[in-house]
C-alpha cells in the first residue's frame, strides 16, 4: 500500500510542476555560450524563470537533451511559418521538457 501511495504521489507531483502551453513563437534567443536557446510564445508570460538567469522572461531548451538540435530547428521552422507550437514547460524553472508543432 505504501508503494502504491508513493507512486501516486510521485505521478501527481511530477504533473503538477509542468504544463502545456500553445502559441506562436514570438522570439528566439541564443545565449552568450552559443548553446543556450531561449524562447517566448504568445499567451505565455513569466518574469521569474531560472533556466537562464540573464533572461528571466524566457523559457529554455535543455541543451543536455539528445534532441536539442531538432527542437531548435522545430522552433525556428515554426517561427518562419507562423504556426503554433505546444511546449510542455517545467513551471518551476521554465525549462522546456517536450514540444510539438500544433499545425491543426
């Protein structure tokens, strides 16, 4: 019973720190390190993000993910075409954990 409760709490807490946000890519920034990629989409606004302290109003791609280059390309293509993207964001750090192009 304790195991079931622990798993349930873990799943609940993991989902409570993230959320999907859909909008058009407003801007994309590249950090001084040349690796950090930040982005804003319409309908999403924060001023307390910690993923890249220089820009506290931007969400960030995780440069450690194997899909980092593909995610950057998806954002650039969506920006160029003006299509919506759906981003799953860690609400604590503003780090993007998943994404897809929402062309419907």
